[in-house]
């Protein structure tokens, strides 16, 4: 009986770790994608300014 409690505790910890890792990766992917969007938007804005200056 004690073995089942220990095994369930270990299994639950692995599930929690996997969930946190997945969430961390999705947060990093989201952060990277927003950085790319900001970079692209700033390039577009710079091009618009160049066209307006001409």
C-alpha cells in the first residue's frame, strides 16, 4: 500500500513537471513570435517614413 502512495506521488510530480515544461515552452514561443512581429512592424514603419521623406 505504501508503494502505491509513493508511486502515485512520483507520477504526479512527473506530470506536473511535464505540464510546467510545456507551458514554459509555449511562453517562450509566444515571446519569440511577438518579438518577430515587433521587428517586422518596425521595419514596415521605417519603410513608410522613407517613402514619406521622398
